[in-house]
C-alpha cells in the first residue's frame, strides 16, 4: 500500500512560490502521482498528475525524482484563493487495485496577504 | 452544468435508520468511485464501478454499506442501520478510460459530496 506523508500545514505570503512535498516510499512501478486541491465543503479538484521527472500545466508544476519516492507540487505566485488543503494521491489503474488509492491527511496551505 | 452531481447535499438521520445517496457522474465517464471523508482526513476509498460492474470494495467497508450502478450511469450508496460513526462527507467521483490516455491512474472528477449527520 503506497501510503503518503505530507506536512500538515504551510503558510505563505501572496505572490510567493509554494512547494509542497509528499513522501511515498512504497510507491509501486505502476503507480502515478496525482495532486488534488480541496476547499471546505467541496469535493477535491484535480490539479496535476505525473509519473516521473517534471510535469507542468497552467496552474502548477510537479517534480518527481528518479527514485519516485517523493514528489513536489509547485504553485507559482500563490494568491489568497489558493488557500486550501492539497492532497497527494498515489495509485495506478484501479483495475490493479483500487484499494491502493490513498489520499492521506493532506497539507493545509494558508496564503497570507 | 456537466460536472458530477450528488443528492442530497445534506442528510440528518437518527441512528438505526437507512439512508440512500445518489451520484450522477459526468455523462461520458465509465468509472465511478465512492469515498468517505471525515473531518481533518483525506477521502477514504469505499468502492468503485466500471460501467455497471462493481469491481472493488474497500476491505474495511462494513456490510451495512451497499452501492449500485444499475445501468452504468448514476449510482446509489445505501447505508443500513446507520451509526453515529457513519457521520461523514460521502464523495462521489467519476473518470473515463476512454477520454484519457488509458495509461496509469485515472483523473477523477469529484462531486460536491453529501454530508451525513447521524444523531
């Protein structure tokens, strides 16, 4: 079971870059790494997904080292609206075992004006 | 709105009662997931469907919980003889094995959830 470990909370000032790291020492060969954002009383929202090296989209970047035992979500120039809980999810195709989908406790990011 | 919808958004019930929640996934999505989330925790996987087939359930899932997806579209989650420990947010998510690359993990799209309070 590829469990994940993230910092419980982080604070950042508006306009700064924020990096949130997730540890997943037992990641399996077929597992991907997906990050979600969740606001209070809402369902999680997909941010980015990757398997190795670096992935970038319009809202974030995801860095995955060669050993894949950790990953870092990078949010450029955060704003107050980025205050949320961020989850790292490690898992592969659910047909190989949906019970391996593990969200963990997430990182509560607070953006300060 | 073409996102995942869930009904009801809130449910208050007394211990021992049965409750049923509904999830309508994104229309072209063939996979559907149910999760449970308690305060301060991440979503916990309960079960998932591919089309109408329930392919996997959490090993920790009580037999009081049952889910269906009769026509491969909407799904229902029923909890029988509710207990106070069942109080949580119940989330539904859907994904597609056709619209994505079909490789690796699903990109799941979540609904707003149903908040259950058992008194």
